[in-house]
C-alpha cells in the first residue's frame, strides 16, 4: 500500500515535466524539483479544501492554458503556478462543483489576462469570488449586477 | 432438537445487516480466512472502482471531488457489494467469492440485484396502497402518500447513494425494521406494513376509529401504530370472551381481565396470549404463514405491555375501551347576537376613557349582551390584569370554558399568528385558571371538551 501514493506522485511529476516540451517556446520550463513541489502543493490544497483526486492532469491543464499569458515570465512562473493551483481547488468548492475543470481554468485565464492584468489577488478575491457567487445564485459565470449602473455613471460624467 | 444447523467459520450473528461488506471483511480477517495481502488487494480494487465511479459522477468534467462525496460513493459501493454477498447461501461461501471474484464484478451483480429489489419494492408499495386502512391518522396517511414513501421511488440513487433512504417515513411499525439500509430497509418496511394492513382490514373502519379515539382523542396527530392497538384489542376481546370483530372491551371486561391475568405468571400469560391469537386466526380464517409469523412476533411485546400494566394497575391503558365520538355528551353553546358596530365603537371609547374598574365592569354588564361582544371587548378595551380577573369572576363555568376553547393557552401551531392583544388575553386567562380551585378547574376543562359552539342567529 505504501508504494501506491508515491507511484501516482511519480507519474504526476513526469506528466508535468512533459509539459516543458510545450511551454519551452514561451520561454518557460520547470525543473524536476519544481514539478515535485507543484504536486505537493496540489496534495496540500486537496487536503486543505477536503477534496480527493483520482486522475491527474489539472496541473498540466493550468500550465498549458497559462503559459502564453503576457503576465507570466520565468521570474514568476513557478510562484504563479503554485497560487493558481491552490485557487483552483478553493474555487472548485466555492462553485459547488457547478463548473467543469476546463471551464474554470479558462475563466481564470481570461480574467487573469483581462480584467486582473496579471494580479493573482484580483483574480482570487474579486473575479473568481464574483463568478462563484453568480453560479451559486444560478446566474451565468460572467453575470454582473452593476454593469447597467456603471454605464449610467459614465453617462453622468459627461 | 428440531433443527440441526451447519456450523460456519464466520458467525453470521456478528455480521452487521447495514454494513455487511465491512463486517464480513473484518470477521474474515479476524478468523484468518483472508490475509493482509487479500485485504490490500480488495482495498486497491475498491479504490480503482471508486475512481471509475467518481469520474462517471463528474461526467468526466472534473478530476477531483469533495471528500464527503467520495465517502458517499464508497459507502454506496460497499453497500452494493454487501447486498450481493448477503444474497449468497452463507457467509463462508461469500468469503470464497470475495477472494475469487473481482470487486467490479461483484459490484455489478449487486447493482442488478438492487434494480430487481427496487422493482419488487415498488410492487409491494402498490399492494400496500391498495390494502391501506381508512384512517384519520396523519402519520399513516402521510407516510403512504406520494410525499412519504412515494418520494423514495423517485429519488433513490442506486449508482451513488444506494445505502440511503430518501423518503419521509414517520409511521412507526409494530415490529420496527432494524439494521437495514437503502432498498432493503424500504422493502422490509413495506412488507411489514402490508402484513399489518392485511390484518387490520379484517375489522370495520369504524371499529378501528372508535378504538383509536378511545385510545386518545387526538390520535390523528399521534405517532401511534394502528396494528398494535387493533391486535391488542382483539386479544383482549378474545381473552374476555367478547366478539373479536367489534374490538369493544368494556370497563367491566377490563376489571375481569385484570383479575384473570393477575393470577398468571409470565409464561402462562404468554401462553394464554398465544391461545387468544390462535382464536383470532380461526375467527378470520388467517392462514397466511407470513401474517401468522408477523402476529406471533408482535405477541411478546404486547405480553410485556400487559404484564407491566397489571403490575401498575393500568390495564385500561393497554386494553382500550372503544369510544364513539358521535355519542359523547355535548353542551351546545350559542353566543347571542352581536351589537351594532357603531354602538360597539362608542362602548370601547367609553371603556378606554373610564378610570375605575367598577365603572368599567358596570358598563360591560349593562351593555354587553352576547359572548362574541364580550370576547371582542377583552381584546380591544385595553383592560388591566386585575380588571380581567374581576370580569372573569363575573362569568360562569360555561363562559370561561368557551373562552378557553377560543383562546387555548396551551401552545398550538394553529394559533401562532395571534395578535398581541389576544396573547395578553391568553396569558391573563391562564393565570386566572391557575388560581382557581382544582375541582372547579377540572369542571371547566371538562365543559370545554364537551362544548359545541352553535352559530348565533342573525
């Protein structure tokens, strides 16, 4: 039984390293140690947010989605990935599993590159929080209550 | 020595009916039928089956699930495999299967078994609906309704929550279903209920109604088992040589039974009750083996109730005297014609302006001619507590009883929306009643029970 988790872990680390072939063209690579630490962050996040994962693949998906972001360079690559992984699992719970992995990652990427302009804090505290609330109340993920009001305010300025 | 049973390595009495798979594994491991490596192999197979089921649960859209969901799916897998293993001839054979068959194969067999049990349970539910008793008892009716057990057949999740019982079941059976879960529980519950109904429909609806009314006037709202009351009364009738079909035992019969049963020891009492049950079988030509078994299973419980009642001299709480509510004495109460609105308004204004209690009482005495007006004044005239008490002192027992009936101070879900003024009236009325001598209080409550309000002539 002891060999069971480490075997899965090794497989996950290998899969992450394979992503380097794809990300290298964006100037981003991960060392084996980085990959091991990312898997550890995933395990810790799963434990912290009371979730279990059988297949792997979420880290790979995050890497492949975010590698072309203009706000990610080799300097902040690993750190950003750690934060994105933790945020991902937190919002899987917050959205009551109403959104699929792919949709959530896509939403995170669009917000990160768009409204948040590369700020993880804005992504987590504002955009994803709003999206999770929308889903819980039965609205579309990008629904905004004050979009109409903002337009009116802008009109008032002129 | 009528039965010679083969002895098995695993003691089936130690196995749990609810979590059969887990207890079987535990027992098998303890008795050495499986070793550590077998156990690990089973665990690994269960985890991969859980991974497969979790993926299906997420429809491939999410790679992770909440721990609680995973636990629930795992519990469902264990329950399903347990159901299959339970269906095998004995527990030793179940272990052999467990070692030789794949977990996923056993799960599939269990799933098929649940599907067929589900169809069976649905059929029994329809049978129960067709032989249901006509009764006012709310828990019985609501349990049998579409919103009671009916929910189960719409919400039961065989794939992921097979161990769950998504139904609203309030009605208590005479022989409750223990140590079962999921479809097994529902099936057993419905089987027992069906047998209870089969027995009860031998009696007239009115006889059952009168019996339960004699048990408690509020029986429609009670969690009372109808079968148990009917069977006890039928046994009582048989023991007292009364007509079993009528379910009527008089107070004299109860006294006779008390004197008769007092002489018996526990064994003789049970023997006599069994004899009485035999006479019931004969009377109604009961030949159904399952029904006979079910009734016999209920007898020790009834015998214990009788035994305790004899000891405490409360046999009249076990053998109930039927009561026809239509034949109960009634006191008709007519409020009288209400005064004109304008005149009432003037009176209220005058009462509010008036400073002295004696003047207020005099005014009320002089002007108020109907009970409805008096009640309105108590609510509207903003009287003080001592004024209330003085006013109540001028009323007779019937008027007080009528006031209690209209403003019951015992909490009732029907009067949650009472106004503050009405609540004040209830409080003063309660404190007034409490300071009355016990005999008068009882008399008032008795009148309140028998009171029948008749609409005032307009």
